[in-house]
C-alpha cells in the first residue's frame, strides 16, 4: 500500500475567510444634553429637501389628492365618528382622554422614563431614543405651527361652513385671540404621537407590539379629536407625514451602523480524502 506523501498529507484545502461579518451592528451615539435642540434646524432642512425632491413628487401628489377627497367628505366623516362613539357607548370624557394621547404629555413621560432608564443602566439606546422623541416632536411642532398660521382653517366645533372655513395668512392678533378659528390644519397631536411611535419602533424592532399598539394610539387619538370637534379627518395626513418624516431623520442621525469584524470567530479542522485516496485536512478559520 502506497503511503501518502508528506505533500499529500498536508496538501489540504485551507480556507481562510478574511472577510468581515455579514451582520451589521447598530451603534447608538450617546446624545448631548441639548443635541435634540441643536439638530432641529438641520432636521427641518433635510425634511424640506426630501419632501420637495423630484423623486417624492408622486407621494406629494397622492397625499394632496387624498387630503382633498377627505376635505370633501369631512362633515360626513365627522358624523360617522360621532356615530361610532354613540354605538360604542363611551362618554365624552373618554374622547377627551383619547384626544390627549398626542398632546405632548405622554411623549414627555415616555422620554423622561427612557432618560432615567438610560442613565441607570448606561444604555445609550434608551438615551438616544429619548433625545430623538424630543427632537422629532419639537421639529414637527414647528412645521405644524407654520402650516396652521398659513392655512387658517376652522376647527369643527366653531365651523361656519360644513367643512370649515379657510382664512389663509390670518391676522396674528385675531389668531391668538381666537385660536380655534384658525388652527385646525394640520393636526399637531397626530404628528406628535406618530413621531414617538416611529422612534420607538425603529430603535426597538425586537418588540413587535410597538407598531400595532402605536397605530392603535394614533387611530384613537384621531377619533377622539373628531368627536370633541378639535379636528377634521383631513387634518391628519399631513400631520402623520410630518411626524413620520422628521422621526426617521432623527433616528438616522442618532445611530451608526458599522461592520463588526470580530463576530463569531471560529477555527475548525476536518479530515479530507481526495479521489486518489490521499489524506489531508481542511482547515477553516473564520474571522
């Protein structure tokens, strides 16, 4: 029997995989105390660029058309909303609670809780999430107020026409003396709750309940405000778009995805016999 040569014994397939891991690790930057304020101007600038770019023209057209259709049916949909409350049998006090889901206090509570948890556990993800919530809520609030002061739409409970009168560029003294006459469009409440839901769902994807619970909160908030006469349903699409877009920008700024070259290092040796009966080894080393 012919003994395998030294060359045959050590002639092996040596596979050294010198590649980085295919898994990307998300790194969260620890935010500064006032980062959420400093980022707001650039967030608004980036949102404006993304919104007005040519690639987004179709989305703008679809939202404009959808909002226009909702405006046409606003008064009828308001009746539908009130019928849902009557059939559901809940009181106006419940509507009040639903309305206040997006008034900012819930977002302040969630953000503050994340800050406390983040500092106690040295968790940059929690700290960054809190900063992003405040950042996107304030940024969307600025744009919401800008739109309100430009459009001047009546809220349902003071409406003088079936779908609310519009008074573009209202006198600012009149605006501040009679706010409900001018501040319906768009909804800041919906923008606020949307921003928080997006930040939490983006930063905690392992918690599958966040999205459905968040969507439910947005729906309840919208229904409550229609029943209390604060908003028309057509006030919501732009509010959702503002909260969603600015939250996505804040999330992107607050974390860095980079490849980690030291994940799952392994070293293994396997026996190898080729078709001629030569014996060797297959050495696999993965970095």
